[in-house]
């Protein structure tokens, strides 16, 4: 479905819990990388992120980074933390999302994609039939990221107004 409205909104990635996902039948969580897991400007995960990753794995949620990046930062991180990774995903097209779903033999209805961008992550998840989860960007460190974030505000407002947020 072509929609720019996220199905769920969380303040940050680590607010998403295995229990919350399991209650909704979600067994695969696709993750945007830059500004969702780590800032663009860092390669070092926070202790909170590492604890969250371990908790998701212990909770039975399968994780896969689905990133548009062509840099080696995401694959390096994923290898170090034993997380599946699809790069060059071309979100919002379904290429990387379909690759991830096929890799895990998952249907879109049992998958969610969490990311910080409406025009790539949310649109990509919605078009693929997966649950879209929007989180606040970790760090808007340049003019273009700030401008994009301003352009996303009407969609965030509409999603909140329609109560398409975390309960």
C-alpha cells in the first residue's frame, strides 16, 4: 500500500520490545542502520543498543539490517554482532526488503521495518506489506537531514492524529 504514514511510532529503537512485536505476530525485524541504530558519524554502538540486540535475540525476534548504504559500516557492524545484513537495498523500492523476507522465509505480515525516515523506511515497509515503525533520528548533523526531517513532520502529525502510534 502506498502510504507515507507509519503504522507505529516509537521514540527510539530500543523502545521496541520482543513482547510488543510478538503480540502483533512479528517474528522478523528489519532495521535501518544509519541514524536508527547508530549516528551517521559514529561506528561505536551504545551499551543500550548492544543490550537491546541481545534481548531481541533472546526474545526470539530475528534481526536483519536493511540499509541503502554502499559503505562497509553496516556490514562490519552486523558481522561483529551476528546480525544478517542487506545493503544497497534501494528503499523505498522493495528490492532489499524482498531479499530479507526471502532469506528468512517470512511473509510481509510477520515482518516489520523500523527506521528514521518516512520517504525510505516507512514507504518501503508499507509498499512491501510489512509493519512500518518510525523512530526519531538519532542525530540530525547536517542541513539536509534537518530539512528532510522538517518535510516529514506533516506525516508524523497525521499518524499521531490518527493514533497510529505505540499504545
